[in-house]
C-alpha cells in the first residue's frame, strides 16, 4: 500500500466509528463518521458512504458508487462493477443507492452503460436477498423485495412496493408495476401490471395482489375496483377501452384503476409487451 493511501486510511480510521484493519480504503473515498466497515472490504476512491451504513466482511465497492444512510450490506456483495454489456466503452457511470436498504450475501449491482442516464439506481427501504442481481441501467423504486437468486436484466424498472420471489428472471427493458408480485421461478418477458400477481413461463397476471393492497391500506372500494378491472381485462378479455368505459359507468375509475389502465396503455404502445422497448427502438 502506498504511503499516501496508508495515510488516508489512518485518517479515516481516526474519524469513522469502525474500519477493520484489513479493509482496503482507496484515497478519495468519502465515508461518514459512524460507518462500520468490516474485514477485507474494498472501497473504491470514488465511493461515498452515508451515515450509519454497515459493510460486513468482504464487501466490494467498485468505481463510482454513492450510498445513502443506514444501509446494511452483507458479505460478498459487489456493488458498482462494470456493466455486462459488450457495447460498453468504459464511460464514467455510477450506482446510486438510497437509504435504509438491506443488501444480503452475494448481491451484485452493476453500474450503468451509456445508453440511458448513466446511472443504476436503488431507492429507499428495499430488501435484496442473497445472490440477486441488478444489471446495468436498472432502476428499483422504494420498499421493494427482490428474493434469492432473482435476476434483473439491463434497463429494467421495478416500481415501488413490488415483490419478486425466488429465482425470477426479468427480461431486459421490462417494467415491474407497483404493488405487484411475481411468483418464484417465473420468466418475465413482458411488463408486469401494477397490483397484479403474476406467475408462469412466461409470467401472466393470475389475480390481484390482494395481500399487498390490504397491507398497504387500500380501501375496500379500491380493492373491489381493481378486482373488477382484472376480471374485465384478463377473464372476459373485453379490451382496454371497453373495460375503461364499463368501469367508468360503475363509478370504479378510482386512482389505482387509472394507474393500472394507464400502465396497460403504455405497454400496448411498446413492442413485445414491454413499454420501454420504444426507447430502445429510438
């Protein structure tokens, strides 16, 4: 270790609550005073780690990584590795992680490519379970659960309060709607609508995500309206516009229903059942 880097490490250990002697902290890293960094962690020079965050042993931060407050990262996480995209030419891109996230063992989060805004983003209060993967240019909202071994392809969007069960594989450029649930081992080739429980190879909406709606405090009227929207769209298959008119005539165009219908409208404007394919085509 160079004398300059060694001096920088000593300075950090004088300020921070706990940095293990075997941790490698590159010069230039910005670390809040009460951060805890365990044995054999590697923190890159462009890393920023906010207050109260904990890195257990063998956590690796590569490249430009910004981490907010009160995040907990477990052993063998690798955050900020280069995008696994053959077109990547080494442009400066980054990973941004919000506050109060739990990132369990072996999770990988790649930094972005040059194809969008140059940023892979994780919001607040998410739970990423062991060996899950967030690819380049993904954006995960708030309060999401991504279970063991779930894989997000590049440019995926996971809206807030969505849940992916174990070993779910999400096709690149797909969108997972808010308050949705994708059952284990499902293959997600198309956008998953909000409030829906999806399952299968490929995953299809089976029913509404009743448990999530109840836990999140949605009214009985809202749940009944979303249930009727599901019946019209996926059971009787009347089509988007006729379903909208039926729901309007029954006074059921409540905000969650409008959110669902707008999501489906944009999905139909895309390609291959993925609304964001319009961006790739452009």
